[in-house]
C-alpha cells in the first residue's frame, strides 16, 4: 500500500513543486501574469538561467520545518524544526528538535556538505554529530535565494518534505 501511495503522490508533489518554482521565478523576474486563456500564451524559447545559482546564493543562516515524515510502511513518524548554517566552502551545520513515534529529541546537532547547481537545484548531505548515518536531500532554491524547498526519500528511512527560510546573510 505504501509503495503504491508513494508512486502516486511523489510525482504529483514533484510536479506541483516545479509549477510553483516556475511561477515564482516568473514573478520574481518581473514578468506579467499569465493570460487566462493559455492558447494566448506566446511561444517561449528555452534560455539559460538569467542569474545562475551557487553556494553563495544560499550561504547564511536559515530556519526550517519538515512536513509529516513518513516511514516506508506509511506510518507517520513525526516532524522536525531547526536551524541551518550554510557556509561558502560548501559545508553546513545546525541543530534540530525532532518529535516522532520514539519521543521528543531536542537540540540534535548535525553537520555535512552542500552542493548547488546553476539551475538553482542542489543536494544537502548531513549526519547527526556522533553518528555516521548520512541523510541526502534534494533542494530547489526559491524566491531569489530567500527560501529553499526540499524533499528526501530513502527506502529504509523517512520520506518527507521541508522548507527553509533565510534569517541572516553569510558572515564567511
């Protein structure tokens, strides 16, 4: 049942995220609203990203929340809330509080690495300090580098989405 739900809803979630990113990017670039009748839309040629993203785009301090983390069997496993610091050298660190089926775990520290592609997608990989299990997450940079949206899915771990909001520009 869980695999069926993931196969149905994961592509829908990804497609919806892409629609939001495209609409957000158009709005940020000062484009006019889309016509109500889509047949009136002009042909648009594919073009490179006007302002490519890099680690510098997201370097700084962030806060985040996750949305309903699920185990592979479909059981709701909880939520997390925390901070993240992304550094110009491609490293990250922060803390998070997590509540789930096993209880409440405040102040968990983590560290890892990040990569950003020119098309404003990227990857975060991190582990809790003192643990070797690495979590890998896909991200999309939105709202001119003021938000990051992401999702992760590991067959042996949680499935979920998250959103980060910038709180401070980089110091390093």
